[in-house]
C-alpha cells in the first residue's frame, strides 16, 4: 500500500490539471472544491481547453495551500527544487 502512495506522490506535482483532478488532489467532492475555488478564479485566470497550466496550478496551490498528498516534508523539499525561487517562497510560507 505504501508503494502505491509513494508512486502517486511522484506523479503529483506542478503540472497541468483539470478541475476534477484538482478536486481529487484536495480529497474533496467536485462541488465542494468548486465552491472553495470559485473566489480565486479571477486570480488564477481562464484555463485554455480543459487544463489549467502549470503556472495556474502554482497560483492555485498558493491560494488554497498544498493538497494533503503533497504535505509530506520530504516530498516538498524534492518538489521545491523544481520551482523557481519566488514560487518556492510563496508555497512554503
């Protein structure tokens, strides 16, 4: 079971996601996530097609905080190296 969780963490990161994918990351029902996300839609911007871009996902993580599956300290440090310095400050603060 732990191997599946570890594999999932490696698949999760700063990449394009749909709203449905983001709801799954935050472990919420779709409608609950949409309600939580609605006030931040203007900040995030309009998605092109079905996916929010990596930059938009970064903004979503800043607004809503990191999803539960990404809150492991070792994982954050690993992903932190992939982010630019300004995003790193915002996500970890």
